[in-house]
C-alpha cells in the first residue's frame, strides 16, 4: 500500500501518491507529465537545481511552483 502527500502546486491543493520511502520533485513532475528539462521548480521559495530534482524529497504541506519554458519570437 502506498502513501499520499498533500502539496500546494502553483497555488492549488494537490495529492501525490507514492510508493516506498518517499516522493521527490522528479516524481511530482512525472505525475504532471512535465519533462524536467522544460521547467524550473521552486520548492518552499527556493529554486531546485535541475540536477537535484530526483534527490529533493517532498514533504506533506510543501509549496511547489513550476514554471514551464515557452519558446517563441
């Protein structure tokens, strides 16, 4: 049986189900169908370096802001 985190993602309450020891920012991005190379992520008002997305743990009540890069001109 898995566990569920309560998060606030871009201002909206969201649940993230996970298995095992815990969930990471990379797990959240996967659940949202977001490729890590196309977004910037802020966790509790601190920018998460892209190389640390898979090792940065999420905790109940965390606030996450995800900004998607858009090309144009």
